[in-house]
C-alpha cells in the first residue's frame, strides 16, 4: 500500500542501487539514476547543504535518520517524501547508505486510516475478534472483553468457538470456515448466550463474519463483529410469550367447559396447562363444594379435598404419589394447597427447597418421590368463581428447568378463573340435577299399589348416561268403586321445573280420579291447569280399568297410542283420537274410548322416549315395539326390562316412563262383546 522505494548510495553519495518503486516515486529510471550523485539528482540547490550534512552524520555512524524531506521529481515538481535512512557495511568494511522512501501523503493517509481503525476497534461498542486461519483468536477489543467478561489475554490463542460466548460453538466454527473458504461475508446472524437456564435473562447478539486478506490477496484470518441486541431479543421474547399466552387462553376457552360434567371440566383444565405451563398438574375441589355446602372455614382449619384430575407431560413417578382421582383427602392448615384455598390467593414457590416438599406432598413418602422426580418450582392457584373458592389448581415443574415467573402466575390465574366458572356451573348443574332426580323419584310411586283385577309393572328411566331427570311420570290409582286408573304423562323439558310441573299434574290427576271424573273430562281439567302454568306443554294418557266389566275407558292428550295384547292375538296399537297436548291450545275436545280388557290382556302405556330416535320415523319405531311384544309373553317385570334394554336410542336425551297392566279378574257374565267403543 505504501509503494516503498529503496535506494543505496556509496560513501561518495552516488546512487548504486535503484528499485522499481524508486522509479515510480521519483520518475527517474535506473539507467538515468545509477552512478549519479543523489544530492544533485533528487535535491534542489537550496536544500543540498542540509542533505549533505545529514548524509555525513549517517555515514559517520551517528545513527539512522527519519523524517520528511522535499525531493525534486523528474518532472520538475517538488514532493514531500517520508525517509528512513541508515548506514550499511559490507564484508570489506565499505560503507553505504540505505534510504527507504514513501510518498508523505500516502504515509499520512495510511497513518490516519490505521489510527482510525485502531480507535474504532478499541473504542467501538461493537465487539470485535480476529482469528487466524486456524480459527484461534489473535485480537479482541475492549467491547468483546465486556461482552465475554474475560480479559483479552485469557482469550488470545484459544479456539474462537470456545472463547466466544455463543450458545452453539459448532455453528460458530462452521460459519468461520465457510467465510474463510468462499470469502463471502455472513451478516447479522442471531446468536444467544451460552447458558441453559438464562431464559429471559439471556443476552443476544447480531454477529457478522468477514474474511481478512493482505495487499496481495493472501488470506490471513477472519474477523467477527458482535452487536448487542439483548433488549430487542428480550422484548421479542416477551412478545412471543404474550402471544403464546393469548393462544393458550384462547385454546383453553374452547377446551374447558365443553360439558356440564364436573370431572370432565377438571380434566379439560389439567389438559390445557400441560405441558405448556407445567409438567405436572392436579385439580382438587373442596368436598364442601361437591356436597353443595358453604365453603366458609377458619383460616387455620384443615380442609377436605376431592381430587378430580391429574395430568403429567411425561411418565413420571410424581404422578404415582398424587391424590387418586375421586379420593377425598384431609390436609392440615400448613399444607400449601390448604393455605391457597383459605386465603384465596396464589401460593408461589419459584424454587422448591427440600424443607418445602412436606408442605406440598401428601405424605413423607410422596415428598421423597417428588424430590427424586426433580420437582423444583410450584404453584397453587385458587379456583374462585362468583366470590367463592371452590378448590385449587396445583402446578409443578420438574423437567422444565425454568421456575414459575410472575407472567406464569398471571396466565395460571387467568386459566383458573375461566375454569372455575365452568366448574361452578357444572357443580350447580349436578346439584340441580340431583335435586330434580330426587324430586322426580319422590313424586313417583315407589312400589305399584294393589290394583283389583290387575297385575302391574312399571319403570322410570332418566335420560342418558348422566341420569337427567325430566317430567315423565306414571301412576296407578285404585278407586273406591273397584276400578283402577292408570296414568302415564310427559311434561316437556327436564330438571326441577319439569319435575315440579309433573308433581302438580300428578296431584291434580289423582284428585280428579278420586272424584269419579270421566277420563276425557279429567284431561280437560288438566289442560286448563297446564295453561295456567307458564310455557308448559304436556302429553298424557288416562286409562280407567274396570275388572268387573272387563273393560277399559281411555283418553289421550297428544300422547303416543298404547299397545294392547289380547290373549291368542297379535299385539296392536289402539286406534284412538290423539287429542292435543295439554296446554297447547284452547277449547280442544278430548274423547274417551272404551274397549274390552278380558283376563290375560296386557295394556302397554309409555312415553315417547321409549321409541323416538333421530334416524327413524315414529311409525317405524312403533312397528319395532309390536315386534318386541310378539311371541310367547314373558313375566311383566321381565317384559319391562326387555323393552328398556332393546328399544331406547342410546343417544337419546329424553327420559322414559313405562307401565304394563295385565287383567286378572274374571269378566262379568254380562260383559259386552269384544271391541273398541268411543263414548
């Protein structure tokens, strides 16, 4: 870069050696310069005396001389030249002068560039490291020392992949070798601090790699620059975590509370937090909540918990020592989950110590197992809905090395709050369901009363696997004149309201029956009563059996037709006027129809839940009922069980009432001919 020229003078000051760079610098060719006095050729007359004095000092052994001197160019111009002059001796003792020269302007420019480069490297906030072709560090600046926390001397000579603080040393080495091989720089690559647990505290950089070459293109190493982007990295990390939390909350909103089943809701909550938030999750509810009792309790009192769900991110022994699902466990006030529900506040142990485990685990053995499983961070989050603490969400981390943070607490509390409302809805729904079922069963006859001339079997089956009580009912009402009223009804809907309405209609029916009111007239009065009840519709079949006359008088209010099985004949559906459902319309007439009911006859009364499905028409299902009744008759109780086992749709959400009556009393001698007679 300097274009250094070399000139050798003999003791007389004549030019003896002349380099090609000297010709470029001074303009004289070697033929023109060699043998001529240098002072005359290169120096103006006014400077000749000074040059000769300096030459004499050097040749006399006064030391080398360096400085800037004006030199005359061949073209007549004067140029400032930077000189380094020194005396030379050959093997015979002859003396020579060596002059090394470069254009002063070029020298000053290079000095400035070097000074600027040195200061930029030394004082720049950007970390700079230079490695040789073997990838060992040969230079670092102060910024890099601050970044690594290591003095430069401890880094120099070491492999760059080890000395630099990046997480993946293999990637660093591969990048440097690539740059050395092809010369193309790699710019603004992301790098994170080499640490396994830094998390949000980790530092981050943008790293660039450049190949270094000398003036003739020889590869002499690779430079690495580091720009600290930790603030941006942490902001991006927090933003990503916030997006993840929002996604988790959105996902939980769709996953939690899909049913009104308490245990299912608890499982959905546990599934939502594992593994994104915790390695191990448990959902425990206060037993008083399950029993629908007040949850108020003394701050330092023990508590009874019922485990509803346990979930782990991977197979672990910690799951084996969790409270078994469905089991009720008593915990003293010093247990953290007890403190959580007592105070209604989250209990947070960022770092679980050995002495903390007995306050987390169910017993000493469980504490030992949790320690062995690596549990190191813990959260107990209250499940609070409508101002009442229902239980706690228990979270543990073991394989996840990061402790629970404040952001994790906010996320857990948000999920727990949403789930608590669903759990509260589920427990109140189950409470209401239990109350409705209890009311329903209380209103229905527990055992069929004795009915003269009849043998009766009956069943009530709540809807679905959850046992949803509805408004279906049956009744057997022996009357003082020796007749028996058989009633089956269906109030639309389910729950307490339907059960209560059913109770009102049943009571009214029994009262009217004992007053001797005719079947059609009874339905008329029930219709008036139903219309007085808000938004209520019901169907009903009322049959009055007279064993002495071997007859039955029957009326329908929008109800499925009963089936009749006469001795020696095939079963058939009674062709009756259906009437309108109770409460559906005003001034709808009801009709009483009479037919013979000789001994051995069977009358089948039922609600639509026995037959209706979404896939088949009602006519098809009625044919299926008749097919089940065809063949040798079974005992009445067995017939009830058989019909309930074969006919109802497993996916049905309707309850079922079924009543079968068989005539046993002998017919009177003056009984009329067999047949159906409207009246």
